[in-house]
C-alpha cells in the first residue's frame, strides 16, 4: 500500500522537535557538574617554588692588607705614640743617641747609648716606599720598642724620621718623606698634606715636652 508523503512530514517534524528538546534537557542537567578548574600544582612543585634560593658569592672580597702602616697627622701624635724620641747619628752598627727628647712605656735609654734599629716586618705593603737610614745621617727618630727584643723601629717607617741640619734649637728638622709625613706640629694642615713638613729641632723638643 502506498504511503502519502503529506502524512509522514508532520510525523518527521514532530520527532525532530522531541530529539532537540531532549538534547537541551541533557545540556541543562550538566549545570550541576563541577566547573573545570586550573591544573592542580603538585606539592613538590609548590615547595620548590616557595623555598628561597641560596646566593653563593662568586668573588669573595680580598682580606685587608696585612701590616698596613698607620698614618700620622701631627708631631704631637708621633710624640704620644712613640716609646722613645731621640736625636742622634746613624752608625754602621745602629744609632748613637745624643739626646733623649722623650722616653715612655718602660723604654730607658741615656745619651751616649747605642740602640739597634730593626726594619719593618716582612710583608708590609708600604715597605717599597721606605727610605734607608745610612751611616752619618743625623736625625730625630720616633721609635717603637719591640716587646720581644731590645730593638726599635721607626713609627710607620718614614713617618718617624726627621733629618736634622744644623745645631741648637734653630736646627732645621725636615720629614724624611714628602708623602709619608705629618702636616703640622699639634694641628693638621690639609693643605700641607703630601708635601713634606719642615720645622725646627726646638719645636720638636717643645712638643715632646708637652706630652705626658
């Protein structure tokens, strides 16, 4: 028996509408499902991110120079620091003391005595800039006593050496070094720093007398 197409079209349309409604109902029912969240981070990854990163220095600071010499700004500072301040003459075997301007901290030397001078400790960076005391030179020396031996060293090398020319209080006393020298008797003079220092033997005596 033949089927009239006009009768099947309404049935097909009805079936299509029912399927569409079912599909919409299924989509709406999924609304109660959990939303898709961000990917979970493992506890190991979290710990790794939270832990601070240790900083390892690559270039360690160099240690301070061993035996670096102290600088002095005034004759008074030299006089206060020195164990012994003497005037005399350099000899082949030491230093002949002609006058004691000051003795402190147990240093005991009389005029006419001869003392042994020691060089700066090995390894002091400033040794390359130090002069040498030669026999026949007349000088005022500001000295530190070696606690382990009966020898003396000039304070900070050339800082503790004044070459003396002439006699009496008016004799000229000039710093051995231009750069490693004080800049005043009791007060520093920044303008004179690095240019050497000249005074008189009488002034060195006077400053030494003022120091207790």
